[in-house]
């Protein structure tokens, strides 16, 4: 929570566009993060990345981890699988949904965003 307070301060004081890459676990984080983003004075564009659970789990398993992050355990992998099933937009700002099962062309993504 302390990190989120710092993040909110940074967002509020930013003079230019900010790109925030954040994992919002459905149910656990949804309301808290939605409220934080709603308090921002600028416009918010949510890019919701969708991917099949098999790919999400494999990507998580294959990441190199260092302290304090632990190796993937079955509980975490089950949470990822469940999250893929119930992932929904935050409901804050414009929404762009993309499929990240394969690489995303940044130029295509940028063309979807407001200028």
C-alpha cells in the first residue's frame, strides 16, 4: 500500500503523459486501483491485455525471479488461471482491449489510442 501511495503522488504531479504498467488482480485490487485512477485529473486510457491462461501461466513460470519474489507455486498459478477467467475492465476512462497471445505491434496499439 505504501508503494501505491507513492504511485498516486507521482501520477498526480506528472506534467506529461504517464504509462502505468500494473497488475490488478480481479477482486483483490479492482476497487482500490479504480478509485486511485479516478482521482487523477488527466484522462485515463486502460489497455486491457487478454491472453489464454495457459500462456499466462507459462510466461509467469518462465520469468527469472530474485528476492523477494518467490518461484511460481501452485497457489499463484491457480490465481493466474482464475484471474484470466474473470478479468474485466476497471471502468475508468477509455478502454482498449488487446490480445497478447502473440506479440503486439506497438504502432497498431498506438493507432487505437487517442492523440
